[in-house]
C-alpha cells in the first residue's frame, strides 16, 4: 500500500485518541470529508466523546444519507453498465461504507444514550 495510506491511518488513530469535547467542531468537519476513513475515524471519536458531541448528531445523520446515496449510485451504475471492471475495488468500497455506517450508527446511539434520549 502507498506510504500516504499508512500516514493517514496513523493520523486518524491519533485523532481518535486525543478527541474530547473541544475537538467536536473539527470532527464534524471531518464527517464531510471525501475520505471514508476520515469519516470513520471522526464517527468513532464522536461516539467516544458521547454527550459532549450532541451537536454532531445532524452531521452524523447526513453521513448516513451520504452512505445510502453512494450505495444507490453504485447500484444504478451496475444496472446501467453491468458488472464493474474491478469487482474487488467495488467490494472494498462497500466494506468501507459498511464500517463507516456502523461507526456512525454506534456514535449516534452512544451520544443519544448518554443524553438520556
């Protein structure tokens, strides 16, 4: 894998470990990233912050909508042009979408549970 991939992964893990309520604004911004790994790391960190990340719930919900739209785009493309030229690449993206969706749903659950919602 490219060296930049490993650097991004280290940055994401470090951000998760240092995240606290003061990091919420930056993590909300990361939820809008084109990089699914950044969204995944942000969602995990927001879930760990819990109640202090309540302001992130709308952005987390928007991320779920983004994931659904991205899946739908893949389905439309498959219906229009048939099977993808690189099925492994599509499978990898679906796995990233699944992991991100799971982390976002878990973050919302943790935030709302801690808020008593």
